[in-house]
């Protein structure tokens, strides 16, 4: 049973990485098709990084719409936190007792993974209600 799980897991990973690589290649080609960056545009790189962090990480623009914004933020941060669950599951393909280094046994990590899983489910339900 171990080998079936391992082979299927690795096969699914290879397929997913292939699809992601193909998409990244497409996005790279789209970016290269654009016009070159104007001279002096990169002079404010620090400000641009800060603005991007505020807009993306803090979900500032989306939080202007209370209900949908909170649901979207829950999904965004849920996916970020649940990435740790995916890493744990991938490690468990090779070692059934796999744990993430340093944070593997922390109860707070398990709590946040469970919390954000519930928040993601609640957000998907909210999106469904909004669309209906």
C-alpha cells in the first residue's frame, strides 16, 4: 500500500509541476511581449514593493467591500496557511511520521490550519450565496 501511495503522489506532483511550469512559461512570454520598462521607472523600487505588500498581503482594496472582501481575505490567507498542510502531506508520502521542522508539533499551528480550513469553507459558502 505504501508504494501505491508514493507512486501516485509523486506522479500527481510531476503532473502539477509540469502544468505550473507550462503556465509560468506562458506568463513569461506574455511579459516579454510587452514594451520595455521606461527609464527611471525602477528608481522607486522600495515604494513599489511596499505598495504591493500592502495591496496583496493586507488585501487592502478587497477589504473595502465588507462581506466579499472578508471572504476573499479568508480564502487568500487560508491558502497561505494551508500550504503548510500540503507540505506536511507531501512529506508524509515518504515518511509516515513526517513533521515540518521546528513547527511540526506546535498545537497553535494545527489550530490555525483547522481555523483557516473552516474560514475557507465559510468563504466559499458566502461566495455561493452572493452569486445566487
